[in-house]
C-alpha cells in the first residue's frame, strides 16, 4: 500500500507540472513600447523636460520590478521619445511614426494642450489609447474621442483656487486684471475666471489677450497698471509668466496678488527671476504637501525622495513631473485590470478606472478627463514653494498683501 501511495503521488506531481499548476513565479514576456513625442527643443523645452522626468521615474520603478504584470507574465517597459520641437503638427507626425514604425503598444501625451489636441486625433484614428498629463484644455475632450484620457484637473480650475483663497483674505481684494495668451488652454483658464470671480464678489476690470508665446508684454502690463486692480492674473506658460513678472517690476505695476496659471511652480521661474519671484502665486495640480492614501506605488514623501535621488540638486518635483508619473500609473493599472495588452481592452479598462495614487484620485468622466481631483494654491516665499491653500494641506500662510516693488 505504501509503495502504491508513493506511486500515485509521483503521478500526480508529474500531471500538475504538465498542466502548469506549479507555484512557479511570474515569467518574463514581451516588452511593452510606449510612445511619447515631447518638445525637447523649442519654446516648451523646460516643461517638456519635466514631463520626461516624470515618465522616467515611473519606468525606472516598474522595470526594477520586472515590468507590468499581466496574467502572471511580467512585461518590461521601454518609452520611445522623439523631439517634436514644441510644434503641435510635428508632434502628431511623430505620434503616427511611433505607431507605424516603432509599433508602440500605447501612447503617453506630449506637453501642452495644442500638441495633445493634434495627437488625440492620431490616437483616435489608430485606436491606440493615449494617457496624457499635460493637456488640460477641455476642448480636447469635447470631440467625442474614446482613446484619449487626461489624468490632470481641467483648465477651468487652474486659477479658481486663487480666487477662493483671495476671498478669505483681509482686506478682501475686489478687482481683477486678467491677462491671457490666445491658445485654447490659456483662454479656458481666463474665461473661467471671468465667470467665476464675480461669484466671489470680485469684478474683472480688465481682460486683455496676447499672442501665445509672446515675451514682450509691456503693453499688457501697462494696461493692467492703468486699472489699478487688486489682483493681477496671467494665463499662459513659463516664458510668458517670466515676461509678465519682469515687465511688472519695470513698469512698477503693484497689486495685492500676482498669480499665474503656469510657470511659478517650476524651478526655472525662480532661477530666472531670483528674489523677484517671491510672493507670486499659482494654481498647482499637485504639491508635496497634498494628503492622499495611495492604492499602489509610492507615498508623496517617497515620491519626493525618489525624485531627488534620480535628479539631485533640482529640489522638489513640481506638478508637471508628478502628473506625468500619474499618467503612467493610470496606464499601468488599466493594463493590469484588463489582463491584456489588447488596445481596446485597455481602453475599456481606462474608461472604468477609479484609483487613488500619490497624485490624487484618477477617474475619468465620459469625455476622458479627470474632473474629480482638486487643485491647490502655492506661493513662492523666500525662494521656496509653499502650499498656502486650502488650509487643510497648507504648510504656510499666504504672504499678503504683496509689497510694492519699491518696498521689497
């Protein structure tokens, strides 16, 4: 009987091995190729470099773990980059090349709403999911596309937090001068303020547009000075924000609050302006002070530590870095949830995604944009970024009102 029992156990072991029911760990499968055109030269170089840093932080992390796990198979990841020279049309050409020639399985977005809009057409035409982190204009998501998903809060929210914060301050500001570049993202930010500020008891006394990418903005600053508004807002990008701030000092434009949609959050804003960057506010998609309980990946503190280890000497990651990593995390989780590398199945998993990571909640409305994650307000104080609103996550109080230029 003992011999017979041993024989049966041996047969069972062989059968189990043959059927693949052993407890062996995951195997290594094919490499997943992600495609991302970025403005590594041209007017959007600084922001595009931050985007690339965020993507690379994630790819290092996931590959250190063997890759994305799909049905007990780990798939390493490679991100293929091309320089779109900060040109939206070129971005679309390169996105098509990534699909056709490089056989990219999935797509990561470029920097900027303009390039994201042209690339979304390519993603839709080829039915390849694109998860993006740096195109906030809602016009991108009002076209009925099914293959583009944005993890960041939409453009209309960028400066609303500044207005909410201003409403809590004493003396309460009552007038707003709104300057804006003429691209879709910037105009969405500005138009939202034109509608929202009056609901908080603030009148928009100037709304002046300028050409996207302009760096000679003296006339716009002079117009803001003429109306003597309590709050001066600019909706544009890094180069324009720097130009506005320089012109404000030159023209002695004083206000209780200066706040810009994009630019102040980046280290380059402080590098370019030095002490003149102090007191400036911005709406931020993310800061190291936010408080979320991530379902996977890193905590806020661990993310900051990982960034500093990979990019020493650059300080804390700004929100462009964080939201770019978040786009990768969204795509990773959708692939895992789909249990497949099939583009349509991953698209469907993205549409159903609802997960919280260090960046906040990632969930998409029927258009594919994340309307569920709030933004915060930060201010540069003594050369350092501080979160100042809302109070539940703030690490400092607003320095208010902003001193006049001749009193700094």
